[in-house]
């Protein structure tokens, strides 16, 4: 589980990030990145995960979610974003067969596109 300071908790936050944020994708992931107007939130950037039934059955979806949480926190992706950013990561069907390394590479690629640094 993501620590509370790094977690999108309300559906309104998810909707705002997906509607107002910049969208970019890769082979396995689609990211929606939105800069919040408030900077008073404690902690770092906030992340939300969307892993739908298109990805696979419950076991597969949970495995993809665990890999994505690991990529975000343990591999330093959270440290590369400003503190006032909300990021929704939506897993695409190819994510079911992807390794953690592939997901990490695709996430960095998609975030780079979304931030304009490619």
C-alpha cells in the first residue's frame, strides 16, 4: 500500500487528475499528471492506480498493482516529481505480462512525455 502522503484518496482527486491533467502513454501504461494549485500538502507527489478488468483476472490485477507500487516508491519515481503533482497511473492490458523493470522503464518514459522532457 502506498503511504498516505503519496496516495490519491478521493474520487474527486482522481477525476481532476484524469480530466485536467496532461496525458501520456507507453506500451503498458497511461499516466495523467496534474499540478495542484496548493502546495501545503504534506509529503511528496500523490499517486493513484487504475488496474481494470481488461488487464486480467483478480490475481493478475493485484500482481500488476504490487509491481506498480514498488516501482513508484522503491525505484525512486516519486522522488523525480515535484511535491504538488497528482499522478494517476492506468495499466493497459500488456502490463499483465510485463516485469517490474519494464513497468519502471515505461512509467519513466510516460512521465517524461507528460512533463515535456521526453
